[in-house]
């Protein structure tokens, strides 16, 4: 258990340190007067690469297991999860388009900077890195030490609670954030287990971040000056707005997480039945 705890803590420290280093590298690129979008892309590449390398070293040198056992096999994404990755955020966003609202276009914003940050850093880099850490190292070493249920639910609650850090939330919003974060963590865990690869949960995570949090198209109750397009919905219900955190913690998003979780869960059960029949 000591090795398990140290392994989990080490993976989170690796995430934090590599994130800080990648952001510093991106800032240095901008300081030497290269375009902002170049800094964003380089920061994203360095973030993913450094975390992947460090986690592999942690696995081989300390945990004494290979990366495949941590759900990080040769990079390959199933068509099913690539399609679901696109459908989930589009459907959730589409639900909000049925609310009465107004579309705003911020013409003064640096489009290339926002798009590069949203797609490469907030989307691809953050999505895949968090999957390597939470659904790769933490999930799989907990499964080896405990069981699937503890390994899925425990880190998912932690994943949800981490989203409270640095936020100024009301009690209602804090509850929604924790619930939504837990359910989305369970969803990603089930996808990783069903596909036996964090690359599939990673693509779902990445496209969700790009569309829902990348700053290209923002759905909220007020204008976000850091987004290119804003769709401002005319509702104040915390259940539909998600409170201070935004629509990612709304009831609509939670329903989406549960639906995709059900698909992954049924896939796991089908695989188990197929294995038993053999």
C-alpha cells in the first residue's frame, strides 16, 4: 500500500511540475517575440511529452510495471470513442441552444491565440495528461491493490474535488461541481477500462475540453471576454447553469456523463461475458 500511495502522489506531482515547466517554456517563446500561438503549441507538446516520459520512468523504475499495464499501450483510438467524443459535447451544447439566448462575437480578441490554446493546451494536452495520470497510473495501480469499484470511485471523487481548488463557489455550486466531477471521472475510468487504453478516454476528454472550455464557443449566463463566441442563455437556474463553475457541472452535462458511462459499462459487461463463454 505504501508503494501504491507513493505512486499516486508522485504521478500528481509529475503532472503539476510538468504543467508549470510547459507554461514557463511557452512564456519564454513569447518573450523572444515569437507568435503567441507558437508558444501555446510548444507548451502543449512539451507538457504531454514530459508527463508521458516521467510516468514511464515512474512505472519501470519504481512501480516495476510497464506502461501497457497502466493503460498506456501503443497509441490507437477506437472509432466508437472518437465518434462519441464528438457527439457528447455537441449534444450538450445543442441542448443549451434550445434555451432563449443571444449570440455574441468578440471581434477584438486574438483568434489564433485563443484557438491554439483551446485546441492544443486546454484540449489535447490537458485532456491526455489528466487521463494518463488519473485513468492511467492511479486507476490501474489501485485496481491491482484493491478492486475495480474502489479504483474507479475513489479517484473520481478526488478528481471532482480538485475542481474546487481556487474557485469561489457557493454551497450549491460546490455540490454540483463535486457531483459532476465525480461522474465525469467515473465516465473516463469506464471508457479507459472498456477500451483498455487511456488514449480513448483521452480523446473524449480532449474534445470535451476543446468545445466546452477552450474559449472558442462559450455557453454561459454572461459574456466571457476571453471567448471568441458567446451564447448567453436567459436562465438563472443553478441546475441548468451549473453555478459559478459553468455548464460542465450542470444537470444536462451530468446526464451526458451518465449516458456515456452506461455505454462503456455495457461494453465492459459484454467483454466479460465473451471471456467467460470462451
